[in-house]
C-alpha cells in the first residue's frame, strides 16, 4: 500500500480543491478553474504559483484566436502528493 502523507501545501482549502478538480482530468483551463472556485485571478494565480513552485502543477500557455489561454494539469509528483494527502485524511477521519 502506498504511504499516506499529510501535505500542508495541498491542505489549504483552495489548493485542496484545485488538486481535487485537476486530479481526474488531463487538463483544465484557468478560466474554468477560477469560475468553479469563485475566486479572483490574483487569488487563483497565487495558489497555482505555490503548487507550481513545488512541481505539483504543469502550466501551458497558448495563444488562440488572439487570446492567451492557460491550461493546467497536475504533474506526476502532484498527483502522487495529492493522493497521499487524501489517504492521510482518510486515515484521520476513517473511510
């Protein structure tokens, strides 16, 4: 069984929700993530930077129809950290 590690970086509510939304998908656009979290660009950017600095997040910026779009996905390291954090939470509260 894989280890369960509580991760303080992921545990912040918005970052936990970001990871939870990105984990099951291959990628998600910044605008959709922002809408789902109901936060400002600056709040979301701050959380994404923290996850990116930890190598938990992949960011891809593309220009489409003259507009820059940012696509986000969890890296392998990020998915592993998120899943270990979820296991740690489950061990605390029970299944």
